[in-house]
């Protein structure tokens, strides 16, 4: 129904298109759809309606999938259309690749953070970060104060460094995934963190001694990301992230289908011989935690995010603000955030100036980012939580186009 109605070019979508206008013009089919009159759609004037993109081709594709299931995509006319477009453009993807594809489905272990159990879709950046922060009493520190943010920044930086160095698809290369997720390894990394000073340089640790005897479970795949968290009256919760990679993916639009192909190969390391090197049949290192939290057998929260490598940050803050600081679910998402992958510390300009100055004093290389004008600079989280009276409360970042609904 949404595809048949078309997608309205609200200001957020118009800005996203304008940021890639020159690239879009190089792809005739994408330009035909996204650039009416060879330019990004203009924001609607007062009383006028937004330009509405024609997604009727996508509507027909979705109807075909609804009628015939996955085979409609992987082994039918759509696969043939993709194959034909790839051959014409010198691409590598073939209809045989699509026919041979099988999704990876596997059970993830339950971890715990301060007594609350959670499961995440194989994102060990998120898991290691929580394991490190568990060594500090965040709840005793001011939420969004310099001391708590300093600890979170150091934990994030260490987790990114460790996972970039060691995490890979264990079906193709031995990778210490259990070691990265272990509490013992996190305890070692936490000892590197000083309360009075940021580390001058973040060095990756060695998770191999904590690997354990069990074989590693493979991780699943990672701006073109969307997500949803949902809960029902029976107590079930679900959290989903799906991504094209960049906004509008590779900009290759398969004629007559409405399908834009992704560009997720950018998440591989182009250098051979490394943990995350590109290779056939491999899953790249990704940062896209979807998390379900439970108390005993009852689900109490679900969280997800969009924004590439800022996704662990969005989900982390949504979880910490709820579990450590007991904040209202929506406020837990609305408050300023920061992000670090081991070098600069990106800080939301909405933070108090005194807090920003204190982070600089602690030795962080602070880069202030406009948290108002660049509303999605720190990712776009969504969550649903079960509150004290047992009711469900949804939350989403409206600044990034999110909507919370019952």
C-alpha cells in the first residue's frame, strides 16, 4: 500500500538526495526516480504538498514476493532482471549467485549486563563495550556528565579497536569472537581506562587467551539503513535492522522493479590477509546491534539503530540511559550522545559547554558536531520498553524521521 501510494519527499529525504545529486546523475534509472526535473525535489511551500515519488514498480515487486515467496526474488524474473543489468554495466552479480544464496540463521548466546540478560545479533563491539562499562558504577555518576561520558568514550574506542583488529567471518578465517565477548577480556581492557585521563592512543588488546574451546558462531551481515522495534500483547519483542549501505545504496536501480542494489562491500577491508578482508562468500565486519533485553523469561526491552558505525553508539546510549539511569524510554533516546572509534571524540553540540571543556581537559580530541542541524549525525535509534506498571512504551528519534506508535 505504501509503495502504491508513493513516498513523499519530506525535507529529510530531500536533503539526503541533494547530498548525492552529482552521483545520482550518473545513473539514469536512479536519476529518473530521484531527480524530478533533474534536481532534488523542493521542500513543499506552506499549504502545498510534497513531491511524491512513484514507487509503483516496487509495489509490483512486493506483490510478486508476497505471492511467490523468496523464489520471486532469488530465482525468477527479478533475478533475471538483476543479472541482465549487471551484465550490461560490467557488474559481478549473476542470477546463479542469487539462486545459490542462502541466509545464515543461527542462535546467538545470551549475555548479561549488571544482571539484565540481553541478546544481540552478533555485534561484539556493543557486547565488549557493555562488558567494559560493567566494571564502572555509571549509575553513581551524572548522566551526560563529563565523568560518565569519558568512561563511555574510552570503552567505545577500545571496543572498536579490538573488533577492527580481530573480528572476521570465522567460516573463512579463525577469529576470536568468544574472546572478544568474554568478561575476562573486558576486565583486562577496563584496566587501561583511567578516570583522570584519556588514553593517548588506543591499542587493540589480545582476546585469544580468552577464546575458549568452542568454535565461533559466524556473525550476520550489517546512511541507507532502517530499523524497527516491536512488541505485542503476548510479551514477544522483535528488533530488526536492514541496510542498503549508503543512502540509496549503490544507486543501481533495476529497471521496472523499484529495487536499488546495496553497496555493502565497503564494509570489507580491501587489504588481503586481514581479519575482515574481502572474499567470496564472506560476511563483512559490521556494527549493527539489535538487542533484546530480558528479566528472567520476560522480555523487557528491544533496541535498534541506523547510522553505520554509529549504530552501536545509538543502541548503547538507549540501553545505558534506561538500565543505569532509569530514564523514560523517549528521553533515553532524545538526550545528546557522543561517538568514538579510537581517534577523535565526536561530541553532540547540545551537551553543556562545561562538560565539553572537561572532556578536552581529560585529553580527548573533541570534535563538536551540530546535534540540531545534523540531526542524524549520531545515528537514529528506536526502542520499546516494558515499564514498571507492565505497559509497553515505544520510543524513536523524531529528528531522524522516526515514529513511535501503538
